[in-house]
C-alpha cells in the first residue's frame, strides 16, 4: 500500500544527504517484505530544522578549504539523532494489510442479567474459542483487542421503533454506506435486494473499485455443484460458473456435508451479503454467469486456496451460512468441545458459531496475508431484546485480531457502532466519498484505540499522505 510522503517527510528527504538516506523502495517508505504494506512515517515538524541545519553545514563543508572541519560535533550529533529517529519511525509505524470481516448473528455480547433469551456470548461455556480470544494471558489472545461497549447502530433521530436499525439486513447495508433503506416496511427489510431493497448511495466497495483496490465477498453455500443424481454437494463450481448470488438457497442433501458442522443442511441468505444491495457492485441485479461482478462473489471453499496462494483481496467479507453464524440451530444435535447441544436450542446456535470461528480464524492467521499485518474482525449485526435507541446495556461482539492490535485482550469502554467500522475502513484504505466519510461514519469514533499507534490513520486527510 503505497502512500505519498507527508509534507514534513518530503522536506526531510530533500534536506537529508543522499548518502545518509535509508535504503528504500520509494520516498517515505521502508523496503517492504512480500505482501507487507510499506511503513508509514510519522515525524513531527521539530525534525525539519535539525535536518535543514545538517544540510546547510554539509554544503558549507563542501565549499570550505581542506583544512576546515567538515562538521562540528553538535551537527554530527543532530544528524545521528535524526537518523535514529527515522529508523525508529520506520520500525514502529506500520499499516494494516488485508482485512477480513466475519459476521455473527442475533446474539448480544453482554446484556442485563434479567434477560435470559437469547443467551449472551461473553463468558458463555458454549463459546470457548471466542472467550479464549478475550482472556488476557491466553496465547491466542496475543494479537487480540476487543470493544466492551459496541452498540447497535441508531438511525437519528431515534424516537420510534421504525427508527431502530433492525432486523439484520439494514445493518449489513450500513456497513457499506453508513445508512440503510429504512423506508422499507419492517417485515420486508430482510428481503433479497431486487426489486425493493436496492440502495442508491455512495458505499465502501464502490470506492474501493474506483481506487483499484480489490474486494471479495466469500459466501458459504453459494455456487454448489450437483452430483450425477442431481443432488446438491458441498463441492464448489469452477470460477467460470460463479454467479452473483441474489436469491436465497437452502435445503438438505445427503450428498452435502458441511465442512464445519458436519450436517447435511445448507443455507445461504443474501441479506447477510453487504455489497449485494448496490447495483454498481452486483452487476445490475443480474444472476447470469456472464455478470462481470460474479468474480467478486466467491464460494467459501475458495478462501483456503486464495489464502494459500496469497491471492486474497484487500477487503474480504466472509459470511458463514445461517447455521454457522449463530443465527439458526440445526435439525439435529451437534457435538462440540466434548458437549452435545440439542437441536433447536439457543446454546447450539452459539456453539455452532464458535466452532466455525475456531476453524476459520486459525486458517486465516496461518496465511501470509495475515502475517503481513492483516486484520480479522469478528463483527455482530444487531442486538437482541434491546429497547432500542442505542441502549448501552446491550452490547455486541467486536473483536479485532491483528499483529497491529494492542493485543493481550486489550479492551476499552469507548462507545462504538457499525459507523466506527466504516469510518476506520475508509481510513485504512484511504477512500473518500463525495462528502468524505460515508453516511453516519462522519459522526462516529474510529476503532483506532484498539490498535498500536500509526496502524490506522488519524483521518481521511492523514490517510491520503
């Protein structure tokens, strides 16, 4: 990810003697490793004056008689100090690489003890993997930070039930545009995008396309092949046969065995697929195989191959099927971590989602894309049982995993929402809409506190440098 040098950095590079500059692959960036974004320089204007002084003294030295000392000890010390500062800045301020979002459904992170259904995720024995991530001292928490006060997004002004951002679909749309089409009746808000739920607004995937950054939506249970008997299998079609998955696809087949939960049930829902609700990223509501946007919607089976070959996109949205994202239970019992969870129960829903994460997160973490300062975000769509309007008693899971996270299960009590994610993503990718930040993200707090200094630019303006 190449960035323009800041004004301060440009001055420093212009005044710093060429023979003393760091080896680089371009002004203002360290030589990156494979797939690693160049380091971001963060020097203050205080460094400019010593650098300029060093250059002036050096020029005097070149024109002075041979007997004249070339540099006084003070100037040498200043130059050495600035050089050390440059090295330290290059080593400390790095940028986030590939981003992976994994959504969960229909469960609070925390809730009042008086609320007994559905069960919360935090400290739930049915979710051992997730809770290990947020336990300080655990090895798998080393690269983890999380939010303790992540709230349901609120449509402003919030004065009646129809202003709450529910059910699922508007929250996924919000992650793209910072707004949702809430004029749609409440009972139709989870419908497929075409014809009534298409949104016309600037949005994240569109901005990425315009900047030449690749995005990809990996969806479990799309583009499934059939066997010679015409039964659905768990094998994915070849890339030339992919489509833009505009309609739901669910059922059961003896030839299908889910790779994560072992069941024969498959269930894809377009309402959990954010870019699908915008015509410029769904190819004009066209489900034909020749839709040029089909290449951006990949079956989940493709993820492992893309990780192995280091060909994942810069922004990757990974949606489990409706059972593996905690939305719905199976019709059969499910055994996980030595416990059998009965069919149709809320605890099974949580266990299914935790099981999925316990397999997909390590897979991503083992990839080159993650090691090169990648970011995994475990995200949740909406609160359950909340009286609405951003009630702080009901929170959502928001867990970030990255070499650039503060780590060791760091947390804070800063209020965040989906608008915070969108704002942070715009800053990470350096993409601005017609008015800068998209929708409500202009009013949101960035996720910057969950990361090491310099990982996320301070603003869109800063991201452009």
